C-alpha cells in the first residue's frame, strides 16, 4: 500500500528527526538553543520504536528513502548501534538511507556509516570562513566539518551534498567562493533560501531568493540546467567543472505540488509539512502499545496523511506561526 494523500501525491520519502537537541546555535535555526527541550514533555522515540516504525514504512508503505535529521542526529547516544540495526532492515527491503548533519561529530563515524549502508550525506556548512562560521553557529567546529566533507567525498557514498543557508549581508558574498572551492570535487552544493521558523527572528531584509543567488553565480560561471523529476531543488551543472549545484526555493517558489515528503519528529509526531504548525498524530503511543498491530499503525499513518494541505501558507503567515521550530521538526 502506497502512502498517497488527498492530492494524489505519493509519499515515498520520510524524514525522521532522531533528537530535538543540537550542539550548534545557528543564527537562522536555533539562535539561543532555547528549544533544546521543546519536546521534553514527550520522550523521544527509542531505537526499538524507530526500528519498528521504519520497518512499517519500508515494508508496508512502500517508502523508498528515509533521511535522518534533527537537531543533530549524530550527537544521540549510541547512534552507530542504531545505524547497525537499521542496516539489517536495508538488507531485506529496498530503500535508501540519508543523513543530514552539521558534521561536527561525523569524521570518526564515516566509515561505519558507509558500512551500515548509508547512501547519502547532506552536510551543513554555511561559510568557508572559520571566523564567520563561529559567528553563524555560535561554536568553533569549522575545521571538523570541512574535514568531514573532504573525507566523505573520498569514501564512496552515493551522494555527498553541502547545504548552505544563504542570508543577505551574512554569507551572500560567498556564493562564488563556494563554487570556486568545490568545483573540482564530486559533490553537490545546495543553496537554501532562508525560511522563517519560531525563534529564528526571520527578517525579510536578510532573505535572498534563489533567482538572486543564481544571478550572482551566473556572473562568473556558466550553468546548465539538469532536468529532474521532482521540483524540490532547481539543479544545474557548473560547466567545465565536476560540480552540481541546487537551489532550494521553499519561499520564493514553493514546490508543494510535487511534495513527496512526510516528517516525523523526534517524539514521534507526524508532521505532514515542514510548516504545518499543529502537531499531527503522535505515533509513540501506538508504537509502545504492543496490542496495536503494525497493520493498524500503517493505517494510522495513512489516515493522518489525508490531512495534508495542498500548499504551505504564505511567508507572512509563516512568520506568525507558533511552535514551529526546526529543532523538533527535523529540517
Ligand atoms: N543538525 C543537522 C544539520 O545542521 O544539518 C540537521 C538538522 S538542520 C535543522 C537541517 C537543515 O535545515 C540544515 O541544512 C539547515 O541548514 C537547515 N535549516 C535550518 N534552519 C533553516 C532556516 N531557517 N532556513 C533554511 N534552512 C534551514
């Protein structure tokens, strides 16, 4: 049974937050780290509950891709044990595993993650300047993150991407520096529009649209559009290099009509859209109740998806939303 919503969108891509805490305080996400305990009323899903949930998703609901995010997924205790367990599911069912990480704790885990079948890594790095990185993230992990990116590229993952949230007067002057730096590497750069979330003090004057970003890169490089099925990212080859770049235009040009994503928060709440403010169904209570069968849980997930809206609200409405912070949702 496929996960299909009321608008005929097939949901075969699930993003699961493994933890609602982070070791960084990025200015655009978690500036005060005040949301570290946002979800503390509900304990996070245990590894056993996550295993059961992922089994239901990939076995019964035909999910093809699971991405783990957070908070910072790799700060969770015994995280490698978790990926070892998930590897056993991967041997039975055909699905891809991705991780989105800030790279601070990644380097020593890379080989194990690769052995456990992780296919795709997205590593966040918003600047190539160590001093600016400290200003953006509130911590000094620049060297570890950059070293992780280099090691990840050498190991053989199916895909390694660098995610950079671009903000005016913060790092918009570095778009071409990113291309210069990575142009000889087998990597994808993803430039992300700055989005409003509760607590990130979103400010229109710092917003840069994907078209403005592209114009800046066009001034130095020749870009060739890559046709892709989904519209989540607007992808280009940088001609004469090995580099692919993608722009994530969630704000200026939403891609809701082709959305195939469903999110599950660290505490097990279903989040039909990154921006849906109300918490949808809480799966933890069903997963921890042995009298409820996997078939029932699959049905609950399917029913909850029927409440998904066709498109997310306008940016003016998004800035008003309460209780919609990246830390608990999982970006
Ligand atoms: N800690 C991990 C990391 O840093 O990649 C995973 C969680 S983080 C919330 C996931 C992604 O969301 C990161 O690529 C981050 O840059 C992005 N993100 C966070 N806040 C954002 C915002 N306000 N606008 C756009 N992207 C944002």
